[in-house]
């Protein structure tokens, strides 16, 4: 009897996977789950080869896979056509958040569940949002462009550059991400922090 198959599509990490073992989303580091999966009686096949359909490694093993695991930043697209070949598929998991790489209607028709790791990137998204605000307010793009192209027109950078201190910042909602954004903005001594409760 063959073991049930979990098919995982992750991005190639190459030397970076060795340099940083916490880089779990790579083919080499396999989300850190190989031992767990094998101890529970499953076979695990991990690949970065997801295109072109129908000749990719993903397509080769899809007919035998009971579980598919993919990530939002390197997704394997499970279309209706691909799903037609996935006769044993029971579960699709996003190792992160998002399901736009799945044909949800086709999966629903077949009774196949789609799961995600809700909240897994809350801190990262909040930090990225604050970083983006800072980059835009400080006119980093123009300054960087000038620095790498050999120019340095300070006035061209400074004319569109502003401090974060004393500004009014607002979020639409204050859920897990919005609240963390507002928390991080406190350090910049804003004039006001606001949020719009769109559910009320």
C-alpha cells in the first residue's frame, strides 16, 4: 500500500536556505515539516516547478496528491483544468494568507476544503505598511534613484519630503493589522491616530 501524498510547492532558496534555516518557505527547508509529515504516515514531495501546465512537476504529482500546500508569494495555481486531474485531493492549504490561486468554486463543487494560516503575517503586514508610509513621506524613491544614478539634487528630494511627526494617520478598521499599524505609529509622535470602523 502506498502512503498518502502531500504535494508542496515552495520557492527555491538555494544557498540562502543554508545560510538562514529559518527561511522555511523554501524547497530546501520545506516549512520545517518533513519529519512531522513522515512520522504521521505521509509521503512529502516538494517542488518549485509549478509551470507550465500540464508538464510541470506539480502537474506530474497532482493526480496522487491528497493534500496540496503552497504559499501566497510563490503560489501554485489550481485551476478547474488542473483540479480535474486531482482525483484524490481532499485539502488545499496556503502556508500564509490568501486563496486567489485556487478556483474556489470548482473546489467547493467537489467538497475540497481550502485552509490558510490566518494571522500568520499580521505583524509583517503592519510593519510593511508603516515602512511604506515612511518611504513615501520621506521621498525615499527619488533620493534612492538619484544616489544610484550618480546625481544628487537635494532640493528635488527635499521639496517632496515630510516628517512623520505631527501628522494625522488613519486606518480603515482597527482589526489585527490596523491596530498594530496604529501601535507602531505611536513612536513617530503623530498629531492624531484615527480609524474608521467600517463594520459599525
